[in-house]
């Protein structure tokens, strides 16, 4: 059981220290992954960005992910009854929302170039792994050197699924029975947009001092 996301992030950072000398970047899954990613980036001295990808849901069941989209790329697993027209409509809708998020959290900052870098995808927990997998497939198009997925807690099925697709999955706790991410935190209050900005600004200030 973790006290909160910051404590969990500090514990996760200790397991990721071996990558400290890599040219790396931490990508936080919003919003719950941001405090965890903050603790990891602070320890490793890496820049941090929020991941701007969203799953593309099936037309008959939006919760069922058939792919994922970022502002520049997308990845879709072909399904029967899913038309190209539907995918293009979803891309417009998703990218409009992602653009709003990007402007709110990153302002006019250009996204980091991921080519050749050790990219760490950090969340506060992973239940099914489907959304992370979609994100990984989109990130791969940027030609990173390595993709590492890190979380304080994850289901065993998610870890097995993601391990086949990335260079390493680092998880502190893989419970036999997984009841949802919040069950493994004493404090699992929803992270607000203001908190996301607080952690991003804090890291920015620290990197300025260090640089």
C-alpha cells in the first residue's frame, strides 16, 4: 500500500535509477500519472512532458480501445464494422481535445524530440494495459531509443501484455487480486488540472536552476 502518488513515485524512481545517464525523458499519463512522473523526473534529472494521446474507442463500445491517437500520429487495429470515415471523425474529435490539453499544460512549448531517447511512460497504476499499449504504438513512430513503462502497481495480465511490446516494464507491486488502482493507495484523490500545472512548473524551475 502506498501513502500517495508522490511516495509511490519516489519508490519507483529508485528502481529506474539505472537509466539516469541515458538521454531520457519522462512522459506522464494525465492526470494521475503526473505526480508519480514528477517524483521520477526529479530523481533522474529528466525533463517531463504530459502524454497527449487518447484511445480511439470502438463505435459500438467507446470504452473498448481499437487504437490511440496523438496530435501527429495514430495507430488502429483493423476491426470489422469500423470504417475509415469513423476513424477520421474520431481523430478530429480527439485531436481537438488534445490540442486544448496541450495548450493548457504546455503552452507554446514545442514537444521534445523523442528520437534515440530513453522514453519513460509513467502512470499511477495500470489496470488492463490497453491504453498504455495504444500510447506505446503511437510513441514508437517517433523512433525512441528505448521505451520503458513504469507504474507503482499493475495487474499481472497488463504487465505480461505490455512486456512483449517495450524494452522494460518496471512495476513495484503486482497483486494477485487486482481491484483497481485506487485500492493500493491510502490517498487517491483525483488530480486536478491545477495540480498538473503545479508539478510541471516546479520541475521547470528546478531544471532552470540546474541548467
